[in-house]
């Protein structure tokens, strides 16, 4: 795999292989099932970009485990961010939620939680689509360094990092491969 945005002196360490990522998703799906008393009320909302295919993977695994089809939505949080001046311009994706969230058990899904600002923005965005019974958070990787008091309910991998390191998640639907890498200069 070639990473064109990384300097040639950067150190790249594979954190999760394709098989390890698959097992991690299976474990996350099992944890969501265990903590959800009524699967008929469960919906998954993936946060763009990699949270969306991750939510779809979780939904497929929940269906394989329990025989229940879980609705999946895609959430764009661009206009709810409080740090647009720091992250630069980005083209918003289309939020796609074809169901009412009122009284649902919503699980927000994202690939990596870092400072917590993306999740804070997602919580604000969810309010536009109803008032869920409960909102939970599932992340593939928790790398620490929170700036807001947000903690995921379901974590695939705890990964202590330095602030300057980068955690890169690759998913088949977007990147053509499944992996998680830690990149350090």
C-alpha cells in the first residue's frame, strides 16, 4: 500500500490487519447487541467519512448474529463543527437519514475518536432528526487526548498516541483495503 501524503521519513506501524479489523468489528457488533435491550429500536448513524462504511459493516454483523436488519444512516457534521477555521474548507457530504430518530436507540459510529469535537458536532446534528431515547457512541479506535468530556460506549481498540501522531483507518469500501495504521514522523 502506498501512502502519498506521508513524508518518506515517516514511520508507519500496522495496528490492525484486515483480519484483526474484521474481528474487532465483530466484537463491537456483539457489544452493541448485548447492551441494546430492544434491537427493533436500534439505528446506526455513521459519521462521514469512514464512520459510514463502518456502520454498514456493524449492521451486517448484527444481522448475521441476530437476524435483525438495523437501519443505517449517514451523518455529515460539517456545519455543526466549532473548529472550521482550524480544519479548513471542506465540501459537505449529504446527510442521509430516512427514518425518524425519536425514541430510537441511536449508536453514532466513527472510525477514530481523538479530541471529541467531531462527536460533539454529531450530537448537535442528531437533534435535527428527532429526540432519541438514548445516544451511544461506537468507535473503532480511541486514541485519547480529549478536549471535551466525551467517552465512547463501545471501543474496538484503545491506542495511546502522541498528539502529533496520525491514526489512519483504511476500509475496503473507500480505500480498497482494511487496516489501521499509526503514522509518526
